[in-house]
């Protein structure tokens, strides 16, 4: 099994209806979560990043 660790800040996206017709909604978000979800969708057969040397 391949394990990928993503490190970064934990953010919450807050969605508010300007007319207050619906209650405020919160969703997990942020760049580290997006990277983790993208890696999970690609599957373990592909590397998450290309191999490069600075």
C-alpha cells in the first residue's frame, strides 16, 4: 500500500446566504486538502509529483 502524507494548515470554508434564506454552511477546505483529494483520486499507481531536481 502506498501512503502519502500531506502537511499544511487546516481551513474551513464558510458559505453564507446574503439573504439569510439558508443557514450558514461550513466545509473543510484549503490547499493541503485539495492535494490530498487529488492524490487519492489519481490512485497509487501514479506519482503525485513529477521527479525533478532544483
